[in-house]
């Protein structure tokens, strides 16, 4: 300790870190001092501290160097100096992973661990466990058991915590210490009790029944340690979550009873646990919230902070439950601690009524400049949810956001604000113009390239559809003059979109783009030249295909296809239609999860990450029989065709090619006394389909997934595309020893009936987002148009009908037409996609609620191929 | 070393510190020998195979020894060499009742003598022909010929028969070792 004090003093005097300029090689050189006899504890301690420092700074020490230093350090065991010895323990722990033969100190540590010096025993146990592997554990097992039940709390705790670490690698050995851990739970020391409970739980973690027993046992007889109580609450919460039990569970009663515990820590933990449970009713929440309410007026700032933070989280799910605390939260707004005040205000924003918004906003702005970015983000998120909740307040909120954008702040903060504004624009058409205006102002002085390009992209998409698109041109062109290359390129693209969308602006846009052709950056010049040429053609179809729609194929797929094309020189030009399309559904899901991504939805496929479909394409190409089917058009989501807890578990993925369909069956054998061989799936072909080939899975051992494929030829008649395939799993069973997995030589044939596999229209269609549906609609033309009217009597709401239509046709909803404005009785749904073979397919569905409670639909299909129109038009019927 | 330390040593109040290395095959009795020198209150009654090494301190009439009691098990013997450089003397313990493994002990001894850290040093080596009480044990003379000790010319060595359980022969050996080390230090000073 003296050493540390002295160092601290030096630090204060010198005003800097005494270790800041250490160099690895010189420190290791100094470590040779350890070899000298007699040992100078003070000097050696200082050097060892330096070694520890450089290791903790992340310096990488080679194995040889580390081993040399480690062995030098082992000589310090000669000294009985307590400071030095404890530093040595730390050194052993740090170097146990990088040096070799660390086992050398085993006996020395065992001696210390069983010795008389209590202050050596705990650290020695920890160091010993860090150098011990599974094979050596047996030899120290006896000592560990003794240490766990030692009467010195520090020793017992050290042994328990070390056991917890050891159980990661040697679960089996540690399991045998359960009796000792059991005994340690009864200890009087609060830390020992906590650690012992932790170990007990860890040992029994995988056995749900045992954990349940553990909780019910300890919830009855009272534990002394508040820490142990907190742990018990967490275990109980996890159990409730796993069982989906809700408040009816006896575990819940236990947690609730903890609300009346005398320790604040336990009370808080219990309240927090109740609040975080998934299916709780307002009645279950009430006691927890009232406890948190009490904490709000506690004199301890930590408690106030914890309470208000938890209330903030509750407010997201159950704003009504928190309303009761509004008065206490109001008082906290003026709290001296800014973090508490911020959380209080944001909670109030979530629970408050529309009328209080103005007042609260005023209050926040008074101290916005005093809080850290992290909390500013919390405020922004609160405002975002307010925007969604009270669309009418958008002008107040937008103004506030705009003033926040103008203030100082880091990237994360600014991004959050921009995301918030973008989300508001998309949710609320009334806020669009104001929002775009604020964003335009922001990019005038924006240091973050990512944000500037994102906003320019948004302007390109949304700007042309506003009443006065021309006013945005100036902002965009300013970027071309003032910014770096990436932003300039984004600005050029945005300009081109204005040109393509608005006839009256086209001429001016061409003039501006022509100026960009002189740019110093290649990318900017290329884009400008390309766009100018496309726009000069004056063909709507051309500009909508190459400017508005963007790239619709998967980038990874395109790269592979082009590489393939260059390898095999041929006369035929490269065909874009052979490239697999970007899988829209995945992007779509992401958008739903995090609304902040909404702005990126279109630009997303540009990111060259391998999609799920690319992975499948590669897998299939690796099977020789399936390699020559051409480009993979679409892979469906996996469908379970067995119950998930049966003997054999099978999932089916359908891969559609231009003339074939491949059924991929992922099978898992859940019986540990059987090995399946020659596994195939026998399918009865539906009308017009023809099963061509089966590729068996050679062997399917226990719990190792295997794959078998069945190849079917699609019907010659292009209008027959759907069908139902009854399936049977056929295989040879060989019994085997569950432990060794050695199969018997003899086997017998067996089969297992699976559920039917359906091929639907959706399997032949790939989702594609058309940013400008009307243009695409005109472009395809009425040549192959089909129209029909249906009465969907089974649907009662428009939302339900839309969901079903999308699911059935497998097309991408465009222009946000999948969202129905509230209170409307009629709606038009626009769907777009590409049909197998590369034909564009567009669907317009006019929906109306009819008086009998059903939905009437007028479906219009346009496509570049007459058969496709027919297939889609008949699909719903 | 400070002035007071020198003074204390001259007056014989504080003894000179030296370190010795205790090596030998497993189950030859190294830890038991060291245990014998420890003061009776800190004696260990239950001796288990050493893993790695142990540091023990004991005093003879002139010197304070720090003994590195190394593990004799086959897989740890390669770790001995890390401690060769700093030691002032070596105690090599031989199980005189184990004729079968005497050649293994000889091999280990040859490796030790050839090691670059020891090869050119005039370092005293004390051999204990341990377990002399057992009936099948060989005499110290036979032991030294089996081990080929007469070949060692550049280092002072001494062998004595011992019984680590009763302590017989141990102090005689250690007295020789301390004399040798003292001489060595004296001669180095001159």
C-alpha cells in the first residue's frame, strides 16, 4: 500500500502518470532484477507494478518473453513481504494466459492457500484457479472444498468466485462441490452467502426443476444478505420469463413480497423486476410503481436516479401506470442533479397529456445546454415518441428539434435528431415541408458526411413530390459547390432525381449537372455525365429505370455473375436478368424493427453484405447435381414440416429457379440411440410438376443437422404454378450406443410421414420496391392488363386484408400504401415485384369496406408477360 | 547491501543469505528433507507430491538458506533449468533403494551438469543417498559409482547417506555444503 500511496503522491506532484512512457522491452529487461538475491521488495514491487501496467494497457507480450518474466517473478516467492506477495498473485493471474509452464507455481500457491496468513489465502486461491486447467483440477479439488467452507469470509468468497470461473471450463468437477456451496449459503457473512448462492445457481442452471426448488427454498427461509436476495429475484424473474407465467406464478408472489424488504437495494431490485416482466397487468404493476414513487422523494440521489430511470422505462410500455407519479416527477424537474431532471422530464413527456407538451418543452430548453450528449439523446427519443403520439404538435416539436440541431453536439446526438426528423416526415405528411426545410438548413453547415449524404438522399426522394420542388434545388446545388466528394456525389444524384421527376425543372437540372461534369472527383463526374445523358433522352421510362429506381439486384450476386461472365468469354451480351435480385424481405424486417432505418430502406441493398439468398446460392452450387440449374431466383423462408419436439425435426426451404424448383430439407435427428442413413424425402408430385431427382443425405447422427434435396421440374404450362406436395421421410435406421455413437452394422428401412409442402404464388415472385409506382405503372403499360373484382368476406378490416394480400402474392408494397390512414373506409394498395423469369409485375388493389362487414377488392394486374398477369389475377381467388 | 547489514553480518547477528536448488527424481524425498530443517512449529505433517516448486527457508550454523524445492515428476523436470543461474549450491537427492531408476537419475544429473548455466561454474553439489534405512538400499559408495560421480572433476561434490524421516545424515551434508559455499564466496571476494 505504501508503494501505491507514494505513486499517488508522485502523480499529484508531477501532474502526470508516472507510468505513461513505459516501454515494453525496457520493462521486461528490468524484470530480470527479480533474479537477484537477496530480494529488494520495494524495488521489485515497483517493477512488477510496471509489468502489470503495460499488460493492462493492452501491450502484447510474446510467449517467450512472458515466460522469462514469469519465471523471474516466481523467485519473488522467497520474499515474505506482504505487498510484494500480493503483487505476485496479480502478476500470476495476468500472465497465466500468455506465459508457458505457469503450472510451476502450483505448489507455492497451495502452500499459501492453506497457510496461516489469512491475507494471502484468498488471493492465492484466485491465482491458483487462474493457472489450473481441467486436468490439474483434480489435484486441488480437496483444498478447494475446504476453502469454500473456510470460516474466514474472504477465503470462502475467493474460493466460491474462483469456482464460478472454473465452472466455465470444468463444469463436471465443480458440480461435485455442491454440498460445500450449500453449506456456505448458511454463512453469516453477506458476501459469502451471495457468492455461494451464485455458485449454486450456476451449477444447477441447466436444470429448471432444480432452480425452481432453489428459489422456493431460499424464498422461504430468510437470507441475510441483500445481495443474495437481489440475485434470487433475478433468478426468479428469469424463470418467470422462461415459463411465460406472468403474475400467477408463485415466483411472482416472492418478488412482490420483496417489495416489503427492509433493504432499499432489494426493494428496488424487486420493483425493477416486476416492471420488466412481459405480460403484466396494471394491477401487478401498481405496488412496484408506488415503491418507485416513494424512492422519487428519497434524500439519496442514487435512489432518485434509479427510480426515475426505471419509471422512464415503464412509461414506454405502460404510460398509464406512471401517471400516478406525475406529481413527484414534476418536483424532480428542478433536481440539482441534471441527469435526474432530464429523465424526469422525458418521463413526463411520455405520460403527459397533449396540453402539457408546450410547458415541458419550454422547461427542457432551459437546461438543454447543461446536460451531456447521452441524455440529450434520451430527450430526442422522447420527442420522437411524442411526435408519433401527438401529430398535431409537430410544429412545436419540429422547431425544438431544429434549434437542437443548430446547437453543439456529437455525431450520435445529431444523427438521432436527424433520424427523428426523418421519421416524423415519413409518419406525418403535414410535417414534411417544415422538416425538409430544417434539414436543408442543417446541411448548410454540417460536418458529418454520413448525415449530409443521408439528408441529400432523402431530399432527392421526397423533395420532387412537394408542391414547390424548385426551392430545394438551391440547397442541393450549394453542396455541389462547397462540400467534399462524397457529399457532392450524393448531391448530384439528388439533382438528377429532381430532373427525372419534374418535367418543368428538367432543363435547369441538366444545366446544373452539366456544370458538375467539370468536377475534380471521378465519381462525381461519372454520375453527372451519366445522369445528363439519361435525362437528355427525354424518355420517362428510361429515367425512371435508371435514375429513380436504382439498382435492384444483389450487389454480391452481381459481382459474382460479372466475374463468371469475364471468365467465360462469349458473344452474347451480359444479361442483367440472370443476376439474383436483392432480397427485399430482409431489409423490410429491419426497417420495422428500428424505425430509424426507414430513410435508408432504398439505399440498403447497396451495402455489399452477403444476403441469406447469396448464402443459399453458394450452398446449392456446391451440390454437383444442382449446380447447373442457372441463377437462383428466390429462396423462401424455412417452414417447419414437423412439430418441433418430435423424433425427427425437418424444415423445408423452397428454392425457385427459372424452370425448376428445389426443395431443401434440413433434418435433425433428436434420438441419441439412432443413426439414420440414406435419408431422402419422397414427394408425390402435384399436377404438372415432375419430381426429377432426390439427393440423399448419407448419414444423420444424433443432433447434427443434415440436408437432403428434392428437385422438381416446373409445369410446362406457365399458368400452373401452385401445388401441394405430400411428403414422406425415408431412411435406413441403425441403432447405436448413445454414449459412443458407434452404430450397429445392421439397419432397417423406415419412414416417417411429414406435413405437406405448399408451393404458392409467392414462391415465384421477388419483392422489389418501386419508388415511383405511377411511373412504373405507365411504363409497363396496359398491354397485359387484367382486372377483376373480389369480395373478401372473411376479412373484417382493411389492415387484415392488406396483410393477407401481401402475404399471398409475395409482392412489395410501394409508396407506403400498406399503411391505412385511420378512419378510412377505402384504400388503394400498390404492389410491385418481379416474377420468375425476370418479368415486372405490378398490382393495384382498390379496397373498400362494404356494408356487410367484409372487404371488396378491385384488383388490377399489369405485367410484361401475359401469363404472369393471369397467374397473379387468379392467385387471390 | 547497506552498512548496517555488513556490520550485522560481521558480528554474526545476521547470517549471509544464499539460495540452493533441491532437485532429484520424484519420490526421492526432497520435500521431506527440506521439511526436516524447518522449525518444529511450521513443520508439515503431510507431504504431497510437489507441483512446480516450493520456496522454503532454513538456517545452518553459518548461513541462511533459501531452498527452491523443485518438483521431481517427469513432466516438470524441464522447469529446473529456470533456476540454475541464481543458485549458490545444488542438493541432488537420490532414492538409494530404487536401483531401477538410478540410470534415470544419472541422465538427469548429466543433463544438469551439461547445462550452459552450470557448465563453467564451480558450484558445489551435495548428493543425498536417501532412504538408507530401507533394506534394499545400496551404500553411498555403490551409489556414487552407479551415478558416475567420479567423472565430475570441475565441481566440488560430496555424497552422504541419509534418512530424511529421522533426519540422520542430513546435517552432516548441509554442514559440508555451507562450508563449500562460504569458501566460494570468500574466494570470489579475493
